[in-house]
C-alpha cells in the first residue's frame, strides 16, 4: 500500500533587484513533499527570448528556498515565476511578477563625455551611453559648466551633440544621464576624465601602422649609424697603425727585409 503524493502546489515567491550586489534575489515558500523547484523568466523584448518563458534555474533540493542570479539586461522588463516539483509532477506556476532591471551605474558602467569640437568660445560634445546600458533610453541630460547648468531633452539634439558657450576654452564640463522609466541619475562624468577628446577606433587603427613603421625605421637608422661609426673607427685605427708600421702587412714586409739582409750577410 502506497500513500499518494499530494498535488503539486504553487509556492509563494518574491523577486527584487539587489543594488549592492547587482543581482536578482529570488525566494519562495516551502511546498509540502516538494522535491525541487523551477524558476522561469520571460522578457518583453522579443530579441532576448522571443517572448517565451525560459527556465533560468532549477533544483532537486527541497531545502533550498532562495537564490541570487546575475542581473539580466538593464532597462528591460522581465517577468518571473516559480513552480514546484512533487512526485515527478510540476505544479502550475505562481503568479508572474514583473520587474524592471535598472541601469548599471558602477565605475565600469559610467557614460563617457567626449569633446567633439572647441571653437569661438563654444564647446561641442556628446555623452555616450555605456555599452552595458545599450538598451537604456535617455530621458534627459543634465549638464554643468562654469556657473551654468542645463537640462536637455535628447529629442532636441542632432546626432546627440550638445553645444554650450564657455568663458574659457579649458572650462570643465560635467554631465550625467537620467534614463527612461527610472528616477535616479547616472554618476557625474567630466571633460577632465581621461577620455575627453574624440578618438575613434578607426583613428587608432589608422595611427597604429604609422607608429609601428616609425619605430622600425628608427631602429634601422640607429643600426646603420652604428655600422658606419664602427667602420670609421676601424679605418682610423688601421691608418694609425699603418703610419707607425704596426699593421700586419708592415710587419710581414719588415720580416721579409730582415730575412734578405740576413742571407746577404
């Protein structure tokens, strides 16, 4: 006689984004006789998962009731649910919970402020989004320079270029971004940062062969100079020895003369 397993029930669960760890914290309630659990994820971005639910985690441990997952794409809305496994059968999923993953704002995810042009008391620049936040849309730019500050709608810009009038050419410009759907701002970035002048990958790729060629040419010139100087020194040494009769040819000639004198005597 075997006791039938109870019907698999949906666990209660919660999901939240942990700003300190940049991970998703998911926890759920225990289900009687559950042998394990499954976590499903679904996005509203067809490019990411075709809009289909995907199992992102499963366990065969009935005691594990929480998990932390690496954050998915920033600025994408995801939905999550949890199901339980009882007697080889899977329960209906819990009610789906929607979560908007915020932009990444760590040091390695800062935007960059790139100076495009300086002319006639004005500076033109762009604030580039970080690649990790490439799905995040800019709601507003906040720019400070000298004693001025502006809030700029990106829709009013052409190719994202911002132009401001500055009292001095070396005036420091600061900027930050607020993304659509989120109230918090990115950290401030400055024209004083290491990446403050425009230098594209194409420019770097163009300059690299020139730099390498210049180094090789310099090395060849140094080698030629060394060989010329060494040869010149050898010639001078030879001339000095010849003048003193110390060259091999002079010594040989002297020996022959001495032999002839000896034979004649």
